[in-house]
C-alpha cells in the first residue's frame, strides 16, 4: 500500500445525479472522472440496478443531466456531442442517441412533460430568439471582432463560475422529442431556472426574478407559474409570481394532486444565514403559504463541503399517495435523507451515520431509494434503501473506487466536541498523519471552511488526505456561522466576522491540542479558502501563534469587495446598509483584514484565481503588496489563470495538483 498522490485525482470516479426509471428495474447515474490528457473532466451515464453489475449507458465524454420520460421508454440527457450543450434522447432499451435540440447558445436544463413527448428547457438566447446552431454565420467583420466587448448596464452583471452576463439569457422554450419548431415561452432580461411541471401538464413552474428591480434584488428569487395548457399557441401567457416577497424561493415541486406547490425558501433578510426550509402553497389560496415542520431547525439542503464533488442532486420527491415528501438535510456535520409528513409536520431521518449523502432518487412507488454517498475515506459510492413497513435497510450497490482505495493508506478523522467560553457546543475533527508513530510529535494544519454558511462534514477531502500523507495532522471545526446546527447558530455572525467565530476556531485548536498530545504545538499552520481565507488573514493579523499560513481566494478589503465582487452591493446589508464611500466607514475598516496587515509576521502563501468573480484577484493583490512592502514576513503569491472561485473543487485538474504541491512545499519550508 502507498500514500495518496496528487495524480490519484485522475483515478477517482465520482458518481451522482441519480435517476430511477418509472415502471422499470433501471436506474442511471452520472460518472465524473478527471482526464489527464485533456486537463478537463469526462462524464458519462452509467446504468445500475440492485443485484446487477453497473454498465455504461453512454460513453461520453460530456454526457450529463439524465432524465427518464414519465412512461419509462426514453432517457434524455444533455451532451456536447454537437459542440454545444443540447438535449439528446435514446431508448431505455439501448441503441443510438438522437439529438433533439439544435439551439444556438445551447441548453442549460430541461424537464419532460407528462406526455413523454414534450420538453421544457432553459436555453441561452439573445434578443434574436431561437436560432439554429447550424445557421450560417453571416456576421460582418465589425460584429465578429467585437464580440469580446462587454457592455454593462445592470447592477447584477456577473456570477462566479459563469462569468460576465452577455446578451444571452436562460429563457424557457418548448420542444418535442420527434421534431418540430421549438417555441420560446419567456422573454426580457430575466434569468430562468429550476423547472417543474404539474402532473396534468397544464402549469409550468420556475425560479426567476421579474420586475424593474430584477438586477438590484437578484438575491431574492421567486417561483412563477406559466399556463402551458395550450401547446398550439405561439404566444404564451404572462408568468405569474406565486411565492411571497421576503423569501428567496427555489426547487419548486408540484404535489400529485396538482393543487399544492412545494419549494425551498430562505428569509431574504437573513442574507443567507438561514436554514433552507420547506414551504407549501395551496394554489387556490396562495396567501395560505406555510412552513413545513418549522421545529426542524436544520437545512433541507446539502450544505457540506468537499474538494471531491460527485454530481449532486437534491430533488423534492413524493411517495405514492403524496402524504410524504423526501429531501436531503444537513444534520450536525452529516447529510441524511429525510422523509417529511407534510400534513402533520413530522420529520424522520431514513439514514444515519457519519457520512454525506449528496445525490438520491426515489422510485415512483417510494419502495426504493438509490443514493450517492461520501465519507472521509471514500469520496463516492452508490447505495440502495429498500422500504419495508417500518424501516429502510441500507445496502451497497457499487463502489467504483474500491480497487484504488484498497491500494491507498488513508487517515480516518476523529470527531470531538467542545465549547468556547459562553458558546454553544461545536463539532471538530482531527485527522492524524498516515502511519503516525506513538511517542512522536507531528506538525498540524488548522483548516477553516468557506461560506461561512457551509459546513465541514463527514466527507472526503483530497487536500486533507494529502496533508496527512505528508506527515501533517489536520484540525477542522464548524464554528458559529456554519450550517447544519440551527438558524441561530448560523445567524450569530451575520454582521460581524472575527469575533465569535474566532473564539470558536481558537478554542477548537486548544481542545484538539489537549486531546491529541502527538500534535506539536510549536509547529502549527493555519489555512483556509474564501471565508476561510478571510479568517486565516484575520488570525495572522491578531496572533503570532502559527509558523505558516496559506490563504486562498480570500477576502481582504471589504470596501473593494463591495464594488468588485459578483454580489458586492449585497454586502452593504451586512454592514447595516453603511456605504463604503461615505466618510463614516468604521464597519469596513474594523471588518477588513487589511486593517491589521502591519501585525502580520507569519510566513504567508497567497493563492488566488485570476477569473474569480466572487472574491476578485485584486483581493490577493492588495494583501500581497502590503505584506511584501512591509517586509515583516516571507510571502509568496500564486495566481491561477482562467480559473474561478471554486478551482479547488472543479478547476483544471493539473492546476489542482499544482496547488496541493505548493501547499506541502510551503509547509515544509516553514513548519
């Protein structure tokens, strides 16, 4: 056996986005694997069923988002086989896939209509509407060579992972499996996503933001309904909003009775420091909206973090008679599958244990669930749960990394609990070095997660295993601000970072040292990305405890962030609506790590992505310039071109490997 290597990134297979075929003993999932030759990712669709060996259903290399037709005869998916992302369809019995859409700009998402013939999809369209992808390009030179010019007129004009919004917007179209002209159903500057349709096929639901303030208030999405009962009409009606103001609504799901709409909502005023909660609206009386199981103080969402992400999915599914609804829920550092009795506000966890379920589907009779799971020593395996009268029994369906994992020596984290002074109970973990010897002291890295409204959970981290393989312990915790421990726990740091969270993080470090005497308290490093990078900057500006620090895609100067981040103006609400250009900018000065830069004496590695629109590259530049000019600490700045904020999770594979090597090189030098 051997320790993990960076190039094992190319060997891992990550499965997810599971779909069960109606009326057939057939399920599929998407398999994602990094490709060393193309420096990208290969995705294909695998078919699977309990008692049978998994087999490829498609061969990729870019097949994703599978969906079975309601009659179980067809599988549709999105593929880039023609160059752009389009809908393709093949028989569930097998055979060749046929291209359905030919939309210039491509397809982002789609759903089947109940007739198993019609699709509704979001397509990236310009004001010109639907144009065939094979249309002859007759643009003159002026147009052709100015396509890269960005003309910006909106407040919300970019999104990390997507880029700058151009003239194309995701609009809803209708098209059919067997040909015919597609029909555009929505118009304007709005962006549409998360489609759902009523069981009778007459009403289409989606998430968007309409109105004159669509770009100013883009963080509050609403659920809209569109009458699609007249499939012959080329003039669709006007979408009507059905979710109330004050809630940001997503993931619409129509009850089998076609009378009750369910969705996930968060309070806009909480600025994301809220539990994604489950709501129901009676369509005949939309004013009677209510939160389901308000006592369940946990998110109906997977809020966990990992740098080895399988294709995720968390659909809202119903059982056969519609009395229960299913969802994943983040629960105290794990993610479980929940069954909710929505009429009686009861929540039952169908799974338990130290793991993260990140994708699932339920059969139409609710007798079978198939789930994708991660745990600290295995990033992806597929399980199934067969329902009985009173319980679900979990069984392994496939373990695609079994052979690779059998050859690796991995470390298993140990969970611990602690309190900061006057604080709530906090979860923490210590991952020992691989092959740790009794009586020997080892250095350790204190890792801080991003968000902060996310959570470390019992999932696989390549970065942590990499550090353990190189002789480092890893300490990580879920301080206040993390999800999965209740609304008040998360809301505690809404307007102030670096206080309660700082207390929790440092108390976690002290507890880990007390419980693990093998950790050398004189050889400690601190590291984190995004909010974790902010806290890394904050810690080394307030403490000389650490021998080295690694700050990644971090926040440095809030005044600059308001003007340059993809949601920068939204941060002013965290500052109690104080504007950074006003003379009284105490909040921005107190909350910005750059204010304390003259205190930094810790050797600092700065990592940033040049295409980061969440925490733009200038944040790293500001910190590097200040630390280098002051010359009180060694500092190195590594910039990754053509990468977004999430590079550590889904960036170019070779960049991800370079990143891991840069960490252990830096730690070896100073720790």
